[in-house]
């Protein structure tokens, strides 16, 4: 352990990046939809600040998003509009705002999580205390039987000891895996990358299993990168439909 009681290879200077773009097939203009009197992307930025794990930057794929978050007082940067993923957008933003490499870990929060709890954001950094871990993410045990067969609920196959709260990810699938008795885990698409891991990841070509399952994280596993997941109690609400939007509004209104 180091003098500040942090493991020697634990990130010492993380940054939070929130990638956002206007294109959305199910909910057009999603980042700017009103929740509690401000655009949704501003609510996500506020949740990221509440986590207090490092500075927060919004990586904007559109000028409208940049204007909205800057008006709210957020630090933001304009990125190319045609990035294939949020990870690519986050890496460009990092390269622009931190060219000297001062930040050693990047927490990537999706721009459609306006009600995410600060404690959940903080948990994603926990697996990076292990020096062999390249990428950290989150899972929650599935308790709803319908979710087990729902292809929109991504399952994480973990090597995790009984009673442990972190485990190594062996695979991710939209199918009900693994078979047999035991818990199933709902993957939560929140990531923390070591800086070198993010740079390597965005430089990799799409992988066969990634394209087959339509799951970006399989690219990292196929390349031999290590992903560990921390177990949390709840799945954050992702806003993808008008019903999700209304629920988010109700949740935040109840907290005022």
C-alpha cells in the first residue's frame, strides 16, 4: 500500500467523461429533452459531479449539446460527430483536454443516465485497484425472471467467488448465460478505463464476436484485455423511451 492507503496501481487522478450526441432512433434529440427544467445531459453532468471522483467533461457530438452544457456551467469539448461509439468520443475528448496525460483513468458515463446515484459511479473504479485489470464495469444480480430471457438485458458471465463483490468478466451475451444453477448478472454499461487501455481499445478493429452479439466490450475480451466488474445493488435507469423519460422526471422530482 502507498502512504495514502491506495493500492500502488490504483488510479490516482481519474477524470469523468460524458459522451453525448443528438442522434437517437428511439428518442430523437435525447440529450436536450427536459428533465426538471434543464436538458437531460445537464442532469447527467450534475450526477457525475456529485460522485466527486474527478473533474467532469461533456464530450459533445453536436453544437446544440455544447451550448446547453456550457450554459449550465459545465466543462465541455466539441468532438467529431461521426464517432462509432461513446468510447471513441471519450478518447478524443480526453486527447483534447489532457494532451499531457495527467489523468490516468477515465470514467465513461453514458449521457442517458440522469438519475444515476453517486455511489454507483464511485463503485466502477473499485476493480482498477487490481493492477492486472484494464477496464472496470458494473453488474447487478438479476431478480426479475423476465430479464433473464430479454435480449435487451446484457448478461455478464463472471468468475466470482461466493460472497465476493467483484469478479473477472469472461463473456457478455444477450442470451441467458451461463447455464445451470446460480446467479445471473445484468451488465451495466458504465466503464472505467486505465488510460493506456482506452487508447488501445479505440485502436482495435471491430471483432467477430462483438459484431455477432452487438456488444462493444467483446472487442476488448477478444484482444486479451481484462475486464472486471463490481457488483452493485441496483441498475441505473437508462432513458431510451418516452416512458423512461417520464419515470426519470418523476424520480428527480421526488428528490427535490
